C-alpha cells in the first residue's frame, strides 16, 4: 500500500532513533512529553516539514526530515 504524503494541517507524532553503535547509543526519556504536533509547512524538494509540537509550542516550528515522524490517522 502506498504511503500517504504529509500535508499542511496533518497531525504527526515524532519518532526517535538511537545509533546502531553501542558506544554511541543515546537513551532518551520523553515520557513526560507528548510528541504530537501539527504540520505548518512542507518542503518536498528537501524532504522536510515544519511542525508546531503541542508541548513545545514556545520553541516555534521545528523542522523534521521524512522518516522521523508518523502521520496520525494514516490508513
């Protein structure tokens, strides 16, 4: 099934990846954060989106590359 393209107004959830090398692995504890945000801009040429995250709205929009977020409600 083809993946749906992200568009302005989509609700997204951030993904976090750790390094595959054990000596460089970082463990993040984001339990208190709700890593959900709303897309406010899409840059298809560079494969990036800008999104406001609900718990970090004070920080302004955050750029994310494709693959580092999931679209909520994607079927």
